C-alpha cells in the first residue's frame, strides 16, 4: 500500500511540476497518421497531443526523415518520437507507451506483374523499404538470405515513384497509408495500374517512444499512459478517430490477418 501510495503521489507531483511544460516530439510524414499538412498533425499525433494535454503538457512536433527522427530522439535531442512499432533492440534507448493503434501492412505492386500476398511470394524480387521503419524480423531475415533484394529510401512516396518507374517490384506499407498515398499522389489512370495484397503481411501495435535521456522519462511515460486511458474513457480518442473515417480498423483492437 505504501509503495502504491508513493507512486501515486510521485505521479501527482510530477504532473504539477510539468504544468504548462512543452515537449518537442520528433516525427515524420505518414498521412493520415502523422503529417505537417494536416491541421491536427494526423490521427496518431492528435491522440498523443490530447493525451499529454490531460497533464497540461503542450506538444510541438518536428518533422524529419524517419531514421533521423529516431536517432535524434535516441540522442536526447527530442523528448520522444512518434510513432513506432515495438522492437526489442530499442528498449535500451526508449520507453514504449501503451498501444496507440494497431496497424496492418500490405504489399503494393503493379497489376501487370500480378499480386503478391506473402513474403514468400517475393522470391527473386526487388522490394522497397523506408529507412527507420520497423517491418518484421522475418522480412529482414529473408532479405539477408537473399530471397529478395531490399532497397531502402526515405519515404513511402519515393517507393511509389520507384514502383511506377519499374525500379522495384513491390513495397510494404500500412494499408490505410497506402490508400491515402495512392489517392493523393496518382492519377486515376495510374491508380488502375496498382495492385495491393489482400492479406496483411505484417501486423503490429504502434507506440510513442520516450527517450531514456529525457528528464524523468519514467514519470513522463506514466503521465502519458494515464492521459491516454483518460481520453479513451471520456470519448476524446473516438472523436479524433471520427475525423479520419478512412481508418476503419485497429482502434485499440488488434487487426486480423485478412482485411
């Protein structure tokens, strides 16, 4: 009881101490989840901002290439980075928040080349990836075994352009982000040439990563998770999701293997 009471008082003291505190969080372009071009910075970033607001913490976002956002936050340049799937290797540098959303990634390819529905179907192909993205251990391992070639770039848009130019055979991207990318960047004629897999290739929960170099990172994490629970309970999370009707799955519930 004493330990529990102490932890509760410490959290209250921390929340009072950080009253009107400002945090700078490193992020990147990945609409509709994160984007400098959206009024609320995208679904995930809006959720993060609302959760911190319950503790009177104001959030500012700094948009960077994804790998730079991760490395700069690891170095302590930024307090945290949004948003990432769990990866065990990051535990020594970051604290992971409770899940913000559950995503499912698909394969995007050209219709004329047929549809790819699994990593095993990519034998001998050239696959696009984005530097800093998590993907899965199986994805990277098959690349190391030279089952396929992995080419890394800085954004999903670069992968899409390489696909249309015939420089890669496919790339992996979250299904919601894929829909937004194809709709916003391609003409109807180009869209007709695109094929997306019917199966999720990778599924994962996504999280805010708080740098262990951030002052009182552990209490900041507790404050954030408490705020996340609050905005879920009071309906704020749901209200934010209503601004993004294209996000039809993963709202605090793991996705299945099929869309």
